[in-house]
């Protein structure tokens, strides 16, 4: 819980830095919604580590470094999702057919029928943010993250089982 002084400190820096952070994130991510998610996540982390943030000699620099790490994590997570999603797809089929025409069941078996897989597909293929996906599927952000993590693990197991 933030004290009144800490709350005022975060609010002041939020007002000053949010737009700058949004522009910075958008230059890298090239997606305004994902950039908003990155900036908001950065402030969530700052509030969670309020003692480190508040006592920092350069709190604005602390925020930018945290934002860089958040962006790096978002990019890594999206690459991992895409990697496992596309790994077992036939590249020629992707070029000639739409995803709606591909038989996901034949490619992924019973995994394709799961809500977790559809959630992961929505994020990896449709390039949705976790926040948008959570809203679309009617779940909290934390539940969304956990379900994507579970779907990624199941898909990895299936792919490694097929190739092993």
C-alpha cells in the first residue's frame, strides 16, 4: 500500500512521464495498444517496488529502464508464442490458405479445441494484447496470462512429442 507521499510522487511522475513512455514503447512495439500495456505494466511494477522507485536517485531513469525490460519481455513472449504456434504448420499451406481454412484439429489434435489454445491463437496470430484477449474471453489479466502459459506448454509438449 502506498503512503500519501508515495502516491503523490507516483502520480506526479505518471503525469510527466506516461506520454513519453508511450511514445518510446510505440517506437519499438509499433502497436499503440501494446505500448499502453507496456507503460501501464511499468507503473504497476513501480508501485510494487515503491521503495526502490521512490528512493532512486533517478526515478525517471528507473522507469525507462523498467519500461525497456517490460518491452523486452513482451517481445520475447510474442516471439515464443508465434514460434510454437507456427512451428508445426505447413508453410506452403499458410501461403495458399487462410487460417480459417486450415484444419487446426488435424494439425494440433484435441489441443485446437481448447479455450486456452484459442486464446493463444488470438494473441499470436491476431496480434492482440493480453488485456484485449482477457476482455474478449471474459477473464482477468492474470488468468489470461496463466492460460496462455499453459497453452504454450501444451503446444510445446505436442510439438516435441511429434518431432521426438
